[in-house]
C-alpha cells in the first residue's frame, strides 16, 4: 500500500514488454493492430492486460514510436485504463 492507503497498480511484465516492442518494431506494431490475437501469442497477458491493450489508440502508439525512434522522447507515457473490482 502507498501513503494514501491504496494498493499501487503495477503492470504485468508481459504487457510492458509487448508495449516496448511495439514502440521499437514497426512490423510488430502493424501486426498488433492487424492481427492482435496472433501478435500477442507468447506474452503472458491477463484479462486486465488485454483490456488495457485494447484501450491504446493506434495513432498514439505510432506517435510515441516516432518520437522514440527519432530520439526526441526523454520519457513516454501511454495511458491505459482498466475497469474492474479489486
């Protein structure tokens, strides 16, 4: 728990790895939006991870990838929303 008494949210390492690959691998990023079921094979994603991935707009991921590859990004934030009861 953090200072507010709430449990901090953390991402599954599989989701973080998948998003990192999507930022650096244009072909994988394309596959992720063309055939998501195939692209995510091998990544250990929970149902919450899957829902979060669905909420990442393609244009936002493409924009961040361009900044990352160009070296103009000092930090990137990709907003993910997860609904549920914890």
